[in-house]
C-alpha cells in the first residue's frame, strides 16, 4: 500500500528538523541497543606509522583522504537495502539527498517510538523502504542501515529486522551481531549458526562458537571450545558458569541456580532458558517479547507477548486475533476477559448476529481500551 503523502512529509520533516538541530551530531547517541550479544569480534584496524622521511620541504599544504567503503561485488550497499520497493512505499528513491549519513542515522535513532499509530506506520515504511544512500561523501555504506535495524529492534519488530539483515548479508560483523540476536529471539538459531559456519570472514567469539557447535550436535567440540576459551582468558567467569551448565547440566544437578543478569543479551537469555532458568520477558526490552511467541511457549504468555508487541505495531493484528481465538479461555479476569470478549465479537460477526453484536461490542471495546489495545482491535474488526 502506498503511504499517505501528508504523513510522509510530516515524518520526514521531523527527521529534517532533527538533522538541523544545533550540536546534533555531537550530542546524539550512535546506538540505542545496549543488549546485543557479544557473538562476533570486530577486528581492530591497525594503525601503521608513516615511514621516517628526510628533512625536506613539503610539496603540499595538506592532503585529504576520503573514507573508503568496501562491499562485495554484485551486492548493494546496506544503506540501500530494503524490503519495500518504491512502487509500494511511494517514497522517492533519493529521499536522503545530500544529507550526511551519520546525521540521518542519528535522526532515526532519536525518533520517539511513542507516536500516533498513523505516524508509526509511516516510520515502519521509512525503516523498511528501498532508498538510495545519501549523496554526501565519506559514508561507510551501513550507518543508516544499522540505525534502521536498531530502531526496528527497539520497536520490537524483530521479524522485519531479520528480513532486512538477511537481505544485507553476513559480511559485516555489526550486521551479523544483530542478525544473530534476531534469530535467537525468533527461535531460528540453527539457521544463523549455519550462516556463521559458512562465513569464514566472521570471527565468532568462543561463547557464540560453543553455542552453535552444541546446537549443531557437536557437543565434544563445544566443550573443547569452552575449555580453550577459558584457558586463553576469552571467557568471563559468568560466561564460563553459564556455558558449562548449558553444555552439561547433569554435572550441576542439585546446585543452586545461577544469578540472573538484570540486562541479559539474547544469547544469555536463550542459554538460561535451556538450563531451566527461563527469564521473564516482561521487564526486558520489547524485542525479547518476540521470544514468547514461539510455539513452545504457553498460550497465556504468547497472548501477553503479542499484546505488548501489537501496542507498538510490531506484529500483524491477525496474528493477535489468531492467538485470541486459538482455544477457549481457561479462566476469567485479565487477559482471559479480553480473550472471551474478542471471541464473542468474532463469533457474532461470523454469524452475522447484529443483535448480539450490538449488545457485546461496547463491553469488548472498553476491555480493549483499558489495555491500550483499541487500535489493533479496530484494525481487526473495523473492516468487517
């Protein structure tokens, strides 16, 4: 669906205002995601000292060396990657124009996620759109891409973020870190571990390598990796204790549970779950709620996670409806009242029972309003 032009100008205008703000580049944070797993090493760039030169007069007053970006042949720069073409979004391909990539990235990260639903939909369109990179020189080619992915993760839109990351490819370590974590939250870690093994340019950390070896069934190699990382000092005491229990929980039977980190990474979150110390997602960043949508999670937890994500527009309304109508409510009060209300409205609509619908709709609407779910509710049943 093509976006409303007025909304486009409002949101892009807001980004432009941020770009023009005084001292914007100096004060804005470069990343809002502080919970990423330490899954791959980012190689440090060596600093090579210039050779000693004889005492001769200079031949120029200064030399400016532009930044050089590298991307595999045949693959677009990540900043140009999107999953919504211009024919769908209605946005011009050169939307960023001559803006500096770093400024655009900061503007995206500073955009407040708490906005009107129509503007939020426009923000999603902007984050997922195929757009030409800015024309300004000095771009790394992925500054804006990482900002878009980070904003999607902040909004809880992990599936959309994973689709962008998969399209960009695993060559860049910062891109792969986000892809790895998105896969962990969505329950597709086996596939991302295969990508890690098939990408020799990546340098996975000992913890991530041991996790993937175990997921692939090579437990002996995983234990060896843990021992090597421990001997070389590349694994912290906390990682060591968690990995040891993850790889061989029988050795620790009867021992007290491990201390749970207050801000776990997705990798820690999944390993704690595997050793029987599942961490509730309610106090974690919204992206972690995606982990509660997996099929192995209980129905109530899946509904509550879908409600959290639906408030942010991070899951389709039909997915929420499917969970509400999956089975009969198990009790009353709280989430079960909403389940019963939605099921009653759904059944009345299917039966074309206008009399019943007239009687139950006000109560159902009030239930959804109290939980700030009136927008998803209206999107589900409004067209009917």
